[in-house]
């Protein structure tokens, strides 16, 4: 400070010291002083002089200040002074008292100093590195300086930051700073950085900018927030406008859903500050950016659907029908709703169902149309309502039909209690306000756009002109008003009404020969058009002449020659005589050459500065562009060329019919192929089920075999305790069980064979059906590939059926083997029966027990013979086999009961043994306790007792082992 006082004191002491010399001394001090304090004081003095002597400080000190930033980074105070000085040099922030000329000089000076600063890209990189410092006195001046550089020379600074490593990422960190002033100035910096640079916009978006900005808006109170919310919304618009990649990222990140709370404003009349109006206006514009008609159709459609699904459209409609909404917010809301529903059938259907909160409730469309045809409403609001109505009808044939239906006699409310959309349009069409005439005509034209059905339906509309006079058609009334011209006193433009009616008639008659016939049927229409075209009027009337020429040309081009007096050739001859072909084409060209035509053709929204500019409709400009060339060709064509063209049209129609026929055939064949595929899949499922059933049956057979072998072993053990005749008796005792098992297996295999044969027959019938369907479908070329695939699937099914048949054969072989085993057992039984009597004769001294065995053997032999006879007659006597199987089952049941009894006896004996062991253990315990008492009392205990006890224990152990053996 002492140094600064000395310098400034020297400056005032003598007149020889000018400001330039003072600045030069300070710069020398910054460059040559070795003490940091001296350099700091010099930079601080330059800062104080930089606002008043901007040019001098900038010329002499900029290089030294940049050097300070490079070398003195350790001292935050001198860095802060240097950054502030550079900001004062480059920035154009001037006080209000500054005159305009000095402001322009200041702007030029700022851009020149900026150019000097960024001439070395390292300076910008150095500034980016300084932003990493957390010190407030370094970071905040750095943000302000970089923002000023971007405002002065945006594109070159953007390019330097773009190629700088982590340059954009460092700037994104500013949004996370806890100090609000740095965060807010960081938002302003990113605004300048992202303006007009798509590459930087993408990088900023993928650095999580959407999440951070939406968080800031929420923290600040959404639409009730301050200017920070406004800055965030402007930055969001920079990131999303005309950037399809960022729009898609915004939608996929589910950020559209977070916009819904912005529009929860309620119905209160208070609380609409200027800042809130600005914030809500920007929020609505942000929604329009996402669904703008200039975006790719796919991206717009996906955003429209997301807005409906999250309830954003419903919230906007609530604002639309609320009370106390400022006029500019209401106008922008109408425009926003228009673009959210434009071309989206779901959203259009929802909008048609919205009702205004009135008594009785009225559709929102009716309420809006009432505003459109009311001349007291603001002009911008009426334009917004017209745009909303156009967007509602855009690619919406259902909505077009509903609007036209309100004009038809069958749907008009006879009581007059409610006003329909059609009645409002007719009222506006025939009112004395030219702007209402034009808006109603254009709105009605959009109800007919690209919809031939509604053009024909509108011909049925009848209007009651006055009491006592017959009703006239709407088409006739339009031509009547058109022919009256300026005779009716109207408010507004002189030609606006006629232009609107001519645009309506041109849209109505195009691509609708029936409407052309109705128009020509009135004999006064053609003379009126030719008279209008032939006259030489002023420039203001030239547009009307051009539209009359277009209407007459449409009447020629879409004429089906159903009226003899107004056939195509006769109308051409009339033009040749009354007007002249060249003059007609010249008048037709007046439309596209009009200055307002090109303006209307740019955007769908009717955005006009004043009502006088409201002449052309966007969709009508498309129609003119489409028809101008073909009408010109049609006027110059001869009758022979017309005939050839008619023939070509007929040929094309026939060709289209043939193509349509083949398309229908292909569609039917596709349906047949789908049915065949379903049948094949059904057969596959059935095949899998059958294979599963076969596997289950095989497992059941194996289980039966295992059970049989187990019973056989158990019966063998029971018969083992019999006498010397045990071997023969064992074989004969097993024989009935074996025979019953064979009977069961034979019956089971037969039933399985019958079931599988029935299933084979069903599959054979299905295969025959598939073959017949393939033969019928094989005649068509389109289904050749699909039929080949079906045939391969059928071959696979045949292979699977062959495998099933082989499995059945193997099962039949197993049956044969079992029958052979049965016969072998029978032979063994016979041999045993023969040997039994011989042994009985040789043993005459046998006991009575042997005699009993012989009786049993003879009985078993008799039973074996009976079974042999039954097995031979098995194929003929199925009922007898069933009875025998029942008797065998009863035998098995008896054996099972006997086995159960034996198991119960064994269990009881084991329980008795366990009880005995428990008693013995208790007795031993008592003996031991008594011995211990005797020892305590002093009585001697004999060793024999102990040995006896041991013997008893051994005996008990032996008994336990026997029990275990048992």
C-alpha cells in the first residue's frame, strides 16, 4: 500500500507524470520486483486503474498479468487480483450512463483484447487449471473471466476448451460447488459454452448435466424459484434444442417425468410474480423443444407418449382449463398442448375427452373454439387456439369425423341447449369479422385434410339462411359469400375472408370428384371464376385471382366428366377463349410468388405479427406445391393425351387391384401357415407327452418286477423251514405267484399295446391332414419356403413315430419271452409232478407228513394243468382271463395279509424281548445297590456272588445276542 500511495502521490505531484507512465511503472514493478508483496501491491494498483484506464492497462499489463498467473500460483491473493484485472480489461460490463457510441467502442475493445488473450491457447488452458482451485478468491474470478471470453469470441474459445483434456469436465464440477454464487455463475458459464456447439452440448449432457440442473431447479422451488431457475432452464434449452442425441438421452433417462411438478400451479389468483411467469414460460418452451414438429418423427412420437404416460399432458390441460392464469402463460400453454398432441392418436383422444369446469361441462375443444371466433380475444390467443385445433386434427381421421359429424343434421341438438364445434365454425365462417372468417375456414379445411370420406359427408350439410327460404348447402353458401366480394361490410382485411373461403374450397375439392361435380353443378360458379381471373385488378387482388385460378384448375384436374356441359375439354376451351392459357398459368403463379407464402410454408404454427399478415395456412402451401405443376400440365394437355392418361389410370387401378388381391392371398396364406405351425407344435407336445407316458410305464414295469423278485425271495425264506421235501415244495409254492405275475404282465402289456396303437392311429390321421393342407398350400409361390419347413417337421414326427413302433416291437418281444418263461415253468411243474409219485412208491415207510405233501403236490399238478389250458386260450377268452386275474389278485392279497401277520408277530416278539432285557437290567441295578448297602453296613460280600453276578451278566449277554439273531 505504501508503494501504491507513492506511485499515486507522484502522479498528482507533478504534471509530467501521466496515467500511462504510472501504469508503465506498475508493470515494470510486476515484472522486475523480487518480493511477492511488491508484485502483489502493483497488481492491486493495476486492478484499481483497469476500469477507468482500460485501454492503457490492457495494452501494457496483459502480458505481465498472464505471467503472474503462470508463476505465482502459490499466492491466491495475487492470482485473484490478476484475474479481476483481466476481467475488467476484457469484459464489456459498463454503467448505464455510458453512451451508445462508447458502448460500441467498448465492445470492439473487449473482442480485441479477447483475441489477444486466446492467441495463445495455453492461456485458456491455464485458466481452466486455475478453476480447480477451491479458494473462492481464485475460482470465482476465473469463472467470470472465462464467461466473458466466451461472450466476446464464443466459437474459438469453445474449440480451445473442447480440445483441452478434461476441459469440459472441470467446468461441470462448478455445478457441484456448495457456494451458490460460484454455482450460479457456473450455470451462466455453461450457457455461453454450450451456445451453438453440438459437440460440447453432448459432452455436457453425458457429464450428468440434466440430473444436476433438475436438482437445482427442484431445490430452488421449481416455477416459484428465482433467476437461478431461469438460468438453468435456458441452459437446458441450449442442451436440447436441435440436438437429437441429447433429446433421446433426456427421454431415456426418465427426466421427462421430473418435469411434471413444474406445472402444479393450482387455481390461485395470487402468486404470479414476473419471475414466476418468466420461469413457467421457459418451462413450457422446454416441453415444446422436445416435441417440436421440426424434430425427427420417431423422437417426437416417443416423447409425446412419455408425456402422456407420466401425466404431464394431463397437468398441462389442467392449466389450460384453470382460472386466473396470465394471458401470455395461457397462450404458451395452448401452443405447448398443441405440439404434445400433434400426430399422436392417444394424446389426441385424451384431449378430446377433456372437459372445462363449467355447468354443464363443455368439451375443451368447444371452449377454445369459442375464444377463436370471439373478436374481443387477443390476436395471439386466437392464433394459438387455431394451432391447437389444427394439431388436434393432424393425422386424426377419427377427430375429423367427430368434427364433421357435429355439422350433419342427425347430430345437431334441436333444443339448442349446447353449442357444438361445427356450429361455432359455421358461425365464425359467416360472421362480419374477417379474421373469424379466415380462422373458421382454415379450421374447417383441416377437418377435411386428406380425408375423402369427410369431404363427401360435408356435402350433406344444409344451412337455413332466413325464415321462409329453403336451406342451402354449405358448399353453395361458401360460393355465395365468395361471389358477393366486398359488398358486405366487414371488419378487418378486405381480402382475408375471400382468401380463407378459397383455401377451404380448394382443400374440399382436391382429390374428391364428387365435390367437384357438386361445385360445377351450380352454373354460376364457373363464370364467376373466369370473370375474376380475366380481370386486370390491382396487386392486392392478384392473390385472389391466383386462388380462383387454382380452384378452377382443381375443377379440371379432378373432373370425372359426369356433367356434359362442364367436361374437362369444354372447361379448357373456355379458359382458352376467356382467359388464355398463358395468362391463366401466370395468374396461378401469383400464389407461390407472394411474400407471405414462403413465410407460411416454413412452420406449421400460425405465427403472425398482426392480423393483416394472416393470409396463408401451412398445410395449404403444401397443397399448392403439390397441385401447381399437375394443373399446369393438365391445362396444356390435348384430349387425346387425356384419354391416354385415363387409360393409364385405369391400368394402374387394375394393377393396384391385382396387387391388393395378391396381398390378401399372401395374408391368408400366412394365416394358414401360422395355423399349420400351431398344429405342428401341438403334435410335438403330444409326442413328448406320449414319450413321457412310455417312460413312466417302463418304470412301472420295472417296479413290478422288483416287487415280484422281493416277494419271491421272502416266500423262499418262509418255505426254507420245511422238511426234506422242501425243494420240491418251494418250487411248487412259487409257481402260483409266478403264474399270476405273468398274467398281470400279459394283461398290462396288451392294454399298453392297445393304447399306443390308438395313439398311432391319431397321429397318422394328423399327418394325413398336414399332408393335405401342405398340398393345398403348395400351389402358392409365396408359401413354398414355409411348406418345406412344415414337411421337414412332419418327417421328424414320422421318425419319432417309427421309434415308438420299434419300442412297441421290443415290448411285444418281451411279452413273447415272458410267455416262453411261463411255458418252461409249466414244464418244470409237470416234470416235478411226474417224479413225485415215483418217489412216493419207493418210500413205503414214509410218515403221515409225507402223505400230506403228496396230496398237496397232486393238487398243485391239477392247478398247473388248468393254468396251461387257460394260457393257451388267452387270446380268445379275455373275460375269463380277467376273472382269473381277479382270483390271482385275491391270492396276492391273502399272501400279503399272511406276510403282515408274520411281521406283526415278529414285532411283538421283539417287544417282549426288549421288555425282558429292561427287567433284567432293573434286577441287576437292584442287586448292585443292595451290595453297595451291605458294604456300607460292614457285611462281607462273597466272591461267589460277584462271580454269580458275572455269570448272570454273561447269561444276559448271551440272551441279548440270541435276541439279536432272532
